[in-house]
């Protein structure tokens, strides 16, 4: 429950910051995060296929 509260608080801070950031910066930051999540997902899928646990 505490984790959920902390996550919602962090989300509120981030969304508040994004609302005041220029649109170009927001789009670039979103693209960087999307690429990072994509790479993370591919690495996780690849490691699960091999059967190794990290």
C-alpha cells in the first residue's frame, strides 16, 4: 500500500513538471523513456527464453 501511495505521489510530481515543460522537451523525454522501456522489455523477454534468471 505504501508503494502505491509513493508511486502516485511521484506520478503527480512528474505530471506537474511536464505540464510546465516545453512541448519539445516533453516529446523528447517521452521518446527516451519509450526506447528505454522497449529495450528493457526485449532484454527481459530474451532472458526468459534462455531460462536464466538474473
